[in-house]
């Protein structure tokens, strides 16, 4: 696939969307309204050959204990809603586990506290994308987008196989192709 628009999405409530199209990088705070998200993504689908790399929800065993169950169920519902919006917009989608993109970019440090990791990721994203105002809400989305670019440019057989097995092609099934 020859994509000219790569989208990175950190789907959390405090997450964001980053887009690299025409050599420009844009960031959008994750909208709390699916219509706003759909409008933004539809623009990229209509004007570019776009693919979205979406961080896959990761549930740890300790998340299922105590009062976190409700929050986890809400996150799963939001993740499914996001995938539905992406599909309806006709975007190709690739879900990626946090450990996968972090390890592939060489960012993973075992035992690192979350707040320390987020600050470090913000610094790294700022160095990679100095033209963007990098914040805590958009740094993961920028790095997920970077992961997508890395995978799409890779000629390593294992990367090509991983992409082939994880890429959901929606472009040919787009609702816009029916109109």
C-alpha cells in the first residue's frame, strides 16, 4: 500500500490524534464527540490515501481488581466506537499494542513509572517533531504515528508480515465509494 497520510491515534480520554500528510504534522486533541472526530478523519480520507495506526487497549490483570472494572468497560466501549468511526470514514486501520510500538521505537524501559515515561516520551516527540507543540496529550499519538511510518517504510520481512496480518483495509469498502 502506498499511503501519503499516516495517522497516529492515542484513543484515551486524554489522548490525541496526530496526522502526517504532505510533509506537515498536525495534532488534534481527542474529541469527546464522534461527529467531530469523523469530520476530521473524513477530510484526510477524501484528500489522501490514509492509514490510521491506533493504540490497542491494553488491560492488565490488576486492572480487573477493585473499582477499575467500570473504567475498563468504558474504555473498551470507546475503543470499539473509535474503530467503527474509522471504518465508516473508510480509513485503513492498524491496531498496535503499546508494548509493540514502544519496543519497536526503542522506547521501552522496564520498571519505569508512568509519569516519568510520559515526560520522556514528550521530550522524544519534541525532538522528532520540533515544528509541533508537543504536550502530554499528544506525545503518544505522535510516537504511534512515527511507529506507523517506520513500519510502512520497513523492508524487513517480519515487519511486512506483521503489517499484512494487522492491517484492516477499509478504503475499498468506504461509504464514500457508494455515493
